[in-house]
């Protein structure tokens, strides 16, 4: 919802600054909406919280396991999005949206300033710490 929702909110409120947030997993479901933002010059701003995993699914399944008294164990490998690396900044640019990747804390403020100053849609690919197992990818399929 973060990407298409921000586009809709910006269309409904053209004089307001609109910033949509999405996770990397959720963003993958709707990344094509960036093309619409570029095509129609919808100046919404987007932040992809990129932890290279389906973190919300990890939390949900851990809570479920706790509720049904299943001991903690390794998370399903399908919750890991670390390999191959998803570069949301590059995806955005390929869809016509200006973008920047933030890998260090000190890059956050300049990225926000750049996004707000940009006259058009803009995406920040915000790299966060993730609970990932890239060492397992390609070794086995599923669990």
C-alpha cells in the first residue's frame, strides 16, 4: 500500500507533501506503481525500508509459534530477500523515478532533503539491518 497509496494521497492532495513508506517485501508487490508516478508526474515521495527480509512475516510466525507452544527454531528461508540483492533505487530509476540509496545513518538527512527538493516523484532505498541467511540460499529449497 505504501507506493500506490502515496500516489493516491498525492493526487487527492496536490498541494501537500506526501511521503509513502513501504517495506521491501510489500514494495515488491507494487513496484510498478512507480512507473505511473513518473508517467503522470505525481510528485509523491517514497521510502522503502529495505531490511532484505519479510520481517513482518518473521514476527507473525514467531508469535504464532509462541501461541501454539512451538519451540523457537530457524525461520523459513522464504522470508529472506537478501539474494539476489534488490536495489530499489535502481528499480525506481529504471521506471523513471529519481532515487537514492541510503546505507549509513549520516546519509539519511541529505536523502530526505534531496527528496523534498526534487520536483517530481522520488524514492529513498533505506537499507536497514535484517534477519537474513544468505548463506542458505541455493543450498536448499524451503524447509
